[in-house]
């Protein structure tokens, strides 16, 4: 059997993400998108639902399209309904949003870490190279947020020197590729890699560790000024 066949068998037997957990990650991503649309862009209901769906499902859809594995897994009623439900939750918790914002940030980080690692592994079992698998893992993690920002006509946050979301996802995906090649249990590898991503992101937020604009490191004046 080739690597892809063996990989699919391993994925089915060793690394099965529970449906409730899969839906939870989509729901958290959609919740973040809905809150962003409500409080920062002041969108109407149609806009909020659209942004929530893009944020929660966008990364996985982009990954599946690039892998050419047929209809994206996220294009199922249960995922779309989960994203729409997150919109209703966002509206209901709106008045407590500021008090709960830290918890939502942590949950969003956890969802992003799972998307990154699961996306990386799905690429591996579809017989991509390790480098491509890492890139697709990062795309799965941050793709929804990028689509959200593009639709909202702002520069994607991962490009503006903010918290290390993409960097953490890339490091965690790389770690997972290394652990997946070892004899370590796949579920353990998944957990270690996901926790690593969350830890890096939380440290970035806590200690304000951000990537600086490239121009700030260059020894000449900004030509745009």
C-alpha cells in the first residue's frame, strides 16, 4: 500500500477527532467572527452571519479545495448550522462580551491549534510533502480569519505585527510533523502539538511578543513618508 492509503487507515483508526469537538472548534471560530462583525464593524444580521460562516469554515474549505479531495467537509448542514448558532450566541452574550473576552480569546486559540494540527495531518494522509502539510495546517488555522478581514476590508491581522498566531501555528504544525514520524501515539502527538500552539499564542499575548514590520529592521527611511 502507498503512503496515502496507509495514512488514511491510520487516520481512521488512531486520530479520529470527535464530531462534538470538531463542531466546537467551528463554533468558536464562528463566534469570534460574529463578535468581530457586531462590535467592530457594526454589520447587520446578514453581515454577521456571513462573517461568522467565513471565519468558522473558511480555513478548512480552502485546505480541502487545495487538496482536491472532493466536496469540502465543512459543506455539510451540521457545520453551517453550528456557525449560524454561534451568531445567535454572539448576540445573546454581547452585553457580557468585555467580561468574557479573555475566555473567548483562549478558546479561539485552542480552536486554532486544533485546526492547525488536524489540517496538517489531513494533508499528510493525502500524500503531500511535509512542507506542504505544514503550510496547509497554517492555512487551515488562519484562513478563516484572513477571509474575514478581507471581506471586512481591513489588512489581515496576521500581516500587521500582532500576536504570533500564524507563527505559533507553523511551529506547532512542524512539531506535529516531527512527532507523527516517530513511534509516538498519534493522539499524544496531536495533544502535544496543540498545547504547544496555545502556549506560544498565550505567551505572545501575555508578554506582548509580536513580529515587527520588516521596514523597522532596515537601515533606511520609509519611502512612503
